[in-house]
DNA sequence: CCATTATTTCTCTCAATACTGAAATAAGTG
DNA sequence: CACTTATTTCAGTATTGAGAGAAATAATGG
C-alpha cells in the first residue's frame, strides 16, 4: 500500500504536470522547471513559491531557482499581490506567445553560440594556408546556413502572433504553392 | 608540459570538432555523437570506426553506438569500400539537407510525444465533470497548437530544400509582407 | 534596529547517463 | 570448419547535473 498514485488514477491536471515535466528533459529544461511551468500554466491564480513547493513536493530552494529560470525565459512573470509580502507568479497562458518565447530562447541558446563558434573556426582556418579547400568550403556553407537561419528566425519572431497563427493554419495552401515547381529531392 | 593542446593552438578542423561536440550537449545529443558527426562532415573520404576511434580518442565501442545513432538520424550512411571488410561511413554534407534531417528528428522526438501526452490528459479530463473549465480550455488550446505545429512542420519538411533555401534567403520580402497589417503585439 | 519571515546561496547526496574495456558474437577468409 | 578480423553487447566506472536541506542574506514590520 503506497502513497504514490498511479498516473492512471490521478487527475488530468496532475497528469499534465507529470507529462510536461517529463518532456522537459527532452526539451532541454529540467523536470522541476518544466513541472512548475505546467502548474502555473494551468493555475487560475498567481502562486507563491511555497505553494508551488508544497503542491509539487520539491524543495523550496529548487523552486526558487526554477522560477528564476522561467522568468529568464519570460514564460512566467512576477505579480504583486496586495497585502502579501511574498512574490507571486503567473505564466503566459497564450500558447502562441509561449511558443514564440521558447523559440526565442532556443535561438539564443542554440543558434547564436553555434554562429559564434563557427566564426572562430573560420577565422582560424584563414590562417591555415594548406587547409584542404573542401573542408574550408564545408565550414563556410555551414556558416552561411546559420546566418540565413538566424536572420530568418529573427524575422519570424517579429511577426505578430495573430498573423503567424493564421499563416500556419492555412499552411496547406501556402505549402502547395511552394511545392508546385519543386524538383523531387534537390 | 601537457599533451593536451590549447584550443587556440589547434587546427580549424579540430576546433570545429571540439565546438560541435560541445554544442551537441546543448542540442540534446551527447558529445561523442556530435564529435563523430563533425569529423565525418569535414572528412573528404569515408571513414571506418577504428579511424574515428583513433582520431577522436574515444573508445571503439562508443564509436559503434554513436554511429548507430547517427545512422538513425540519417545524418550519416554506410558506404561499402572495395576490398575492405570494414564498414565505412560518410556524412550528409549538404547543410540544408542536414538541417531538415535534424528538424525531422526533433519533430519525432519532441512534438509527437507531446501530442500523445496531451491527448491522454484531455481524454482523462473528459472524465472529470467538475474540472475547472478554464483548465480544460488551456489544455485544449495547447492541444490545438501542437496539432497545428505538427501539420505545419510536416509540410515544411516536404518542401524541396532548394525552394526552402530560396524562400529563407529572400525572407526579408516575405516577412515584410506578413507584417504589413499586423497589430503591435496581438 | 531587533525580530520575523521571505529568498537566495552553498554544499552535499543521489540519480542519470556517458564512456570505457572486456567478453561475446558475428562476419569473412583460407 | 577453424582462424582471423570486425562489430556489438554488457557490466562496471566516471562524470555530470538535479535536487535537498542548511546556512546566509535580504526584506519588511513592529
């Protein structure tokens, strides 16, 4: 007789938090951060750190650090509650806004450092007169790709989300247009 | 007097492998896998597992498993070499093709399981008559978003890469069109 | 400015996972 | 069908990162 509930017996909300936390690992954020985010996403009122700690059963200090990380992603923000000293937090609940915030964060964490690294490599390569030109060329292609992807994602992120939503929902039409003249695999 | 070279003294190719390996962690693949991928990406001829093991100084067994993972991503493939029993590998060197393979892999590992999870939650939620409708609604919005993103990315991945390349490179024009009538942050 | 309560920092433990090296298996070869 | 060589599996080790709890700091109120 254990106190741990089988996931099949727990409520939809609890399940959501569990799954979301689990997926967090896959997405590069740790479980605590993902669980707290899920909890706040489904919460109908602001929560303070202690409430979160109690509800999820994770250490108060862990909650503190995780909240800081989520604020860094702008996925949650602090809200003052009248007559309460403690800090309260709410999540961004618009899923499109959320997606754009995550995309933004990923771009910063993934594309930007990749660009910095490749730039350094190519600077080094320029000092190597007997470097195989094929190798240099591959590096340059990678660099160019990253630059294009970088500019593209920056622009993508500046599109108003209502438009993005509309665009993606009518994706079929956009894409069939794009594929019209495309050759098979080139 | 150590044998470990300072990164500033190593060649551009070695630097690239080191940085790529390092970024791998950020991207969710381990260092060995990322380093092997980088090595093959810059290699002008097919390599066998032993060569890779020697060049990168990682265990032969580790190379074997990492190669399998890279083949799983379709980022490398086996090529037979006449008169050599050993398996040789080459990387996909087209950066656009590479990007699409990675996107494909990520969709499968990130979006697909997320969709499966949210579907289960909502199925559970339907059995809970006194679930706060706001919560149910948030879950449903998330579900709808994931479905849209899923369809959209599937379609994106089926666009011939030459077209995608052209589209992204002229991104400016596409996006300025999109933003024309957009309201500021809604 | 002391007392109380909230928050953060720090150190330690534990768990997850990367990696190694040996053993086992598989694939060729004479 | 033995013998060599290539590859994979497995079990143990090392490294990394998550998370807990105590200690330190900061904020607020009397």
